[in-house]
C-alpha cells in the first residue's frame, strides 16, 4: 500500500508544481481562470507558494508521515477553496475537483501507511 501512497503523492506533487510554475509565469490559461473566479493577478504568487509548499510537504511527508498528513490536509483545504471559488461564480469546478480527490486519496493512503 505504501507504493500507492508514493504514486498518488508524487502525482499530486507534480500537478501542484506545474500549477505553481504556471501561476508564477502568469500562464494565460491560468490568468483567464483566475479572472473568471475573481482572484487578483497580482496575488497569484500566494497561490503558487501554497502549491509549492503542498508539493514539498507531500514528498517529504513520505519520509515523515506527520508532515505528509499535514500537507495533504492543507492541499485538501486549498482545493476546497478552489472548488468553492468556481462554484460561487457558477464556473465548472472540474479542474479543481480532480486534485481535491487526489488530495483526499493522498491523505487516506498516508494515514493507512503510518
């Protein structure tokens, strides 16, 4: 089961890193999404920082389980906020819901392998 934990955590961490890089580079597709949900473009670095911290926590959490659990909880809360932001403006929340499900899986697997 620990192999599944590694796979899910690494997949989610990779997704978070690419998303953070896109925000820092002001990727036009991400800027459009942020504009749709009403998030200010000059504050994207905050989201990128949270995503990078989540990715690091998930990966280092494979070595020390409390960090992995804390990181997964943080990522879950981050994506609950993202889903809520999309739903608030009646925008499909699919792009935020998929990582939310992955984060829930990462937490469940990390707890199962403590």
